């Protein structure tokens, strides 16, 4: 499950790997009885409809931010062997696109929680959260802990700053810094690395919240493609811990594919031990 600004589900390098809701048909009825009508390929929790793509009709559209969910999905699961672009880390994984952030990259806890509940109910094995906020919210913490207890691995970006990254040990951000009882990690926190295996200046850091690091500088992938609205670049490169988190989520998916019985603790242990 990619909970983000929306995913270009029609992108030629992604469309084959967009999740299909097995209990729903496109017929105007709520076939699976989950209150979301025609949610055949995910849901938009902001607009309350079955189109999980970025909404370009909003009053303010950040022309960089609207690519966010698409490139993250491509890093995880862009198709391989199709002669288009590149391949994702796990090119046969299915992406469940859940739109919970607006076209500026902003959102609120309540909407994110609805998306997390949907991902849990619909059987997501891994949830990617490439966003951070400053406030601790008990309800979101408890919900993500519930996901973990159900065996779902929640992967989160540690966030970035425009200049020098923030020390999360001194000033925590969430959801990446959520801790359970006895220091239990609720979210697997991912910081960014540059090509030379060092931390780029922009990536946040801190031992209490960072569990692992992954490449996050100049990462290439599919972008929102809508030429009639001025989005003509099919692929491009972005930087940030947002690009690092889906690489870890993709590897986690590969581990899960090797042994479907693995739950979050086993996947996490293999990731961190190797």
C-alpha cells in the first residue's frame, strides 16, 4: 500500500502492477461491502472517490509534489521486461494506491488513518509512508501498532530539510519515530544515502528513529504523465528519504515473496541483519 499524493495508475510502466480489488466490480455498487463504491484500484480518501490519481483540479498544485506517489510506486514496482523506463525493486509486486495527501503534499491524521485502515482491511503486506509531521498522534500510533501486530511491515521515510538534515533524537518527527512498549519500533525508519554511501546533507538522521538507510539521491523512476496538463516527462529523478523508503519496502516485498509466511518481525530481522 502506497499512502501518498496519488499514483498515476495509467502510467505504462506501472499499470500492469496496480492492485485490483478482487471483491469489487465497476458497476456503481459496493460489492465488497466496505462503504467504498467501485474501489477497484484503490481509493482517494480526500475527495471520497475511486480515482487514486493525483488531483490536478485543486486550487494549489505543486508541480513537483504531484509526482511523489508515482515515482515511489515505480521505485517499488515499475514493470520489468517491457522495454519502458526501468524496473522497480520488486517488479511483480502489486501497488495498492491510496491517496491521503493533497497536491501540495499536505494532509491530516484523520485522512491518513482512513487509508491505513483500508490497507489493513484489504490485506496489504507492506505499507509505505513517505511523509513526516511534527505532532505525536496517539490514535495514529495505536493504528500503526495494530498493523504491526497483524504482521504488516510499515516502512517510513525519516524526512528531509532544505539545507541540513534534522537530528530526530533531539526533535522527533512522526510516524517514523513512533515507539511501542519497551522501545518497540512501530515503523521501520529509512534515511537517505548518496551514491558514495554517505548521508546527503538533506536527510534527517538519529539513532532512535533511523533503522536502515537506502539510496535516496537522484533516484530515477516514472513520473505523473499527463501531457494535456503540462506533465510531459514520462520519467525523471528525485532526491529525498521519500525515495529511500520505497527501496526498503521493495526489498521487504521480495523477502515476503520468498516466504509468504514471514510476518513483519521476520522481514524486519532479515533486512536489518543482512
